[in-house]
């Protein structure tokens, strides 16, 4: 039996899916966390459960709504489980009224009723069940209660179909009935209503007599039918709410108390900055920095030991160098930063699961609107702090097409996990006493760059208005340690796998280009290598950023297009082959990179953090933007902003003597 799980964003849908299937899915507290359909088998049964994207209606306004509706009509699930957040029941029931118009068995899972009681409201469940003429099961996805009853209800299979009682004005109901009589197949009432709303999905079913109906009804009420039907739903829901929900004096919850602080008009923004500073301070500063030297020295010792063992086994000099100086040094240079990444993933995951991130999106919405964006654009930026690829995909939650394209282009500006090795390497070496502050400055600079870039794009490229941002703020929750650790584990393994594939191949290519001349002579001086000559050809581009014609820094920055981690990996290999550098943390002791100062190190960081993203993110941009032309323009815009900003930082620093650093 195929079962679809449908509900609003932040209703506890993904948590319920995890409880029913036992699978590990992403748990978050902002809209857009579920982008693709996920499937699993309900524990103890052979029933397939499909977790559809979080939606507010079955109207085709967003990609999520299109995905959900397409699944319902094409896959024909046997049962739909509609999870409702009891704390925002009025908004949740809008989707429910649409689902009950389908010829599909519906089970309503009423979630978080315990929290509703604390807010001074009580749902008369039997009365609600009678009014909706639907199966209702009380659950708490967070406290894991009511789950077995829900499974038992599914197994019982004796689920009644809704009788489609009228909820609209009599003239609309009459039109719906007349249209239903002309339809064949299933879901008559739902399709009839969509035809009145002129839904493009059912345009082929539109008959001329419907135009007369529409004109007659709109002339009667003085508004278009789509708005009239939406108003009818809300009028029905408001009346239903009055009949089924009683009120008593509310208790002040912990969420109410915390929101007085975290959503305070003047304190919210400073608190956000402090929290993000602490995140980077922990990841790059105190705790994270303690692990680098230990791991780095062990990788260096392992590399030297492997080299000696290979030579002892009569391996050729070039093969021993390839494995020790190319593969181990290149991949190892990136793996040094895994502990810092784990700390970063842990902090971000905790902020997500507590419900804090959704409040930041809500609060920053009014600020973003001044720059042509909305709070919905913040969601991809938050997701992008882990990896730009899912961040770019998360822009699907933005309805306005132009704002969505802006968000796609701006999301890679956020420092992702792949950029953390660059931040850690440069901040830790050149700013040892202020590594956390310098690292956090990259995040705050990213916000500044995003806002300024949004103004530029709005002025010259995109003219639309920012979309409305409507979000239900979830209750603050204690992080589920098991889910948080699984999230950290999954992201960490994803990073390690990337280092074991893309970084591995790139490291081999860098070693080959660095070890051979154009005449394919092995063992040449690195200054005479293929890589050095390529770097010299492009090094003039980076002169305004570095104040030096450095081929090593140039090729390392270009390698960042493959993967941002490759910047550090490439520098480690170049430094290791140019001189006897035993550790990646001693990269700047090599002659090739000895020209770096705190000033040009900071400007080099800025360029690499804001220039065109890795190949994976570029591919995601191409899919979401929908054309090669838009993608190339986006890459030129990103790299242009990065080059100008980095050059300005270096130029201004030179003018004032680097005093501010």
C-alpha cells in the first residue's frame, strides 16, 4: 500500500516520517527543508510512505506544490496522512479542505495539541472529527506519542471517504455541481473547483459554459473566482475553529519568554551576530584550532613513512613522490580541517533544530526587503552554510522568479564547509590571536556582499518586487542529540567522500603538472614545471589582490573552481614539492608562498570565498537558472564582485599602511 505524507512546513512532518519509517532524514525548522520526495517503509508493515514537500496548498504557486499535486494525481496513493500543526490550525486546515475534496482516503494526524493547551486553547477532537467527516488521530511527533495508534489506523484500512459537504456560497456550490456532472474519472469536486479557479493544469477540460458561470458569479460578488474560493475556505475554517476550539487563560510558555529576547526589536540582530561569532570562534578558534597541529603532524609523519617504505620496496622515485607528496599531502591537507567542520556542523544543526534559524529568517525579512529580497531568501543562505548545492536547490521555496534567480546567484557567497579550510589556514597562520574574529568577519562580510550585490542586481537586472514571506514560528525545542549527531555524521562523511574523490583526482593532476616540464621530463625544478608556466600566464589577474605575480597562488585559486578545498590542497602540494616542508601548516615558510602578509592573505581569502563556486555548485546553478547564458553571466558577476572587493581591500590596506590589520 502506498501512503503519502502531506502537511505544512514546520508541522512536524519530517519528524513523523522518521518515526514511522525509522529512516534518517534531515530535521529542520524553517520552510523548504524538504525539497524532494523521500520514501521509506513503515516499521512493522510493508506499506510504502512517501514524504512530500512541505506545502500550504495544492495550488500551483511553488515547485513544492507542483511536486505534491503531481504525485497525488499520477501516483494515486491509497491513503494520505495529513499532518496538522495544532498551534497554527487555521493555516493548516486550508490545505486540509483541499485534500478532503479528493477521492482519496485521508487520515488527519493532529500534532502538538499539548503545546496548544499551554497557549490557552483546547480542541474538541470529536466535534472536529464530526465537522470534517474525517479520521483524526492525536499525535506528538516530538514526544513520540500516538504513533502506534496512527499505524493501527492505517492497518485497519476501514477509513471512510469524505462526503464533500458544501463549504462555499450556494452559487459557487451550484457551479461546482454542474461542472462535476461533466467530468469523468476521479477527484470530481477538486477538479471542478480548480476549473473555476482557471488552474492551468486542467485547462484542457475547460468548457465554454464555464465562462458564463464565472462571469455570473464574479458579477454577483465583484471579485475574481480564485480569490472568492480562497475567501470561502477561510470563512469556513474560521467558523469551524469557533465551533471546535474553546479558550481558557493561557500560560506563558518558555517560547514566549525566549522570543521576547531573540525577537526583540533592538536585541535580535546583535544576538544573531554574537551567536554566529561564537559558532566560528568555536570551530576555527579555541576548540577547533587545538586539533590542527595534532592531525597535521600525524599526516605528515604518515606521508614520510609511506615514502620511505615505498623506496625500500624498490618503488620508483616518481611513484613514491606521487603517493606521498601528491595524494597523501593533497588529501591530507584537507582532512586536517575535519574536526573544525564537525564543530561547525554541530553548531549549525543545533541552531536549526532548536527553532532559532526560522526566527532569524522572520526577523531579517524586513531588512532584506529594503534590498530586493525577502526572508525566504535567507533559507538558501542558511542551508548554503553547509554546502552551496542544497542551498541553491532550496531557492525553490521562493515564488517570485526574479527574486529566486537573485537568490541562486547570491547563495554561493555564503562561506560553506568547503571554504572553511581556506579560512582556517589563513586566519590561523596570519591572525593566531584573532582567528575566531577574522573567521567570523568572513560570514558578516558575506551578508554585506549579498545585500550590496542584491541592490546592484535589482538596479540593473531584476526589477520585480520581493515576495511575501509568511512563516509559522515553531516552538523552541531541545535538540534531539541522536538526530543532531546523525546530521553531523552525514555531513562529515559527505565531506570526506568528496576529499576522497574530487580532491584525490585533482591532487594527482596538480602533482603531475608540477613534476613534469612541457617536454615531459620528470623531476624538474617546480619553477620550470607545466603548472608554473600556466600560473605565470594568469598571475597578472591576481596582482591587484596580492601585490605579487605569484603563479602558485594563481593556480591554487583556479583550482578552487573544481572544489574550494582544493585551494589548500594545491598550496600544500606546491609547497611540499618546492621545498622540504613537512607540514601543511608550514606552507607559508616555502619560498613560493613566503610573500604572503596579513593584508594580502585577507584579500586572497576574500577572493576565494566570493569568486565563482565549485563545479558542483555551478552545475546546480545551471539547473536552477535554466540556461547557459544566465549561468555564465552569474559566474562573471560573482567573480567580478570577488575581484573588485579583494582588490579594494588590498589597495585600501596599502594606502593606510595596513594599520587596520
